[in-house]
C-alpha cells in the first residue's frame, strides 16, 4: 500500500480533537504529520528516515506557508469527509514526508512512529507513540 496523501478539502477536526498552535517551518498542508524542530521551535513534516523528524507530535489541522501560524491536532480524533482509512487498521509514519501508511507496510530501516487506529473509514483515533524502534 502506498502512503496516504492527505486531501485538505476532506480533513476535519473530530469531536475530541485537542489542538495547539505554532509556526510552520516549511509549507504544510492540513492532514500532514508534523514534528517540532527543537533547533528552530517550528513545525516541520515528519518522516520515518530520521530520528529527529520521526518524533511525530500531531497532524496539521490547517494549511500554512513557511513561517506562518499553524494549528496542530495532538490527540483525539480526526475525520475525513470521504472514506480515507481502512477501519480497524493501525497506521504509522511513512517514508514520504508528512504522510502515514498502514503498519503492515513498514520496511527494513523504517523508524516506527505509530500514529493511531482507524475507527471507521472516516474517523481516525490519534494514539501517537514514537517507539524509537527501527525495523530490522
């Protein structure tokens, strides 16, 4: 399975979404996974090929250009207006910056950051766990 590409128009906050705000360090689209760069204190796109960038803190709730304000969902649920996830599946950070993939699709050398589980095809429960585990 390929990385899931966020569709900004489909993305919405769930009833239990906890949101924080900050500054985007790169252009970020709503629905993309982000980490907080400790050197710049700005949000950047998470990716599973770098220990620092694999430390996911949440999902972008808004779209932002570099150095603009951004909202980040840190816990709770996110929703899609269309069928986006596979119900019951666990998703992890992908090798494509800002995207997630089904946990069954991890490959050798991936840094595993669990993002959460799809309750339905349209509701996703964030359960972020930056395990630090590298797939052998």
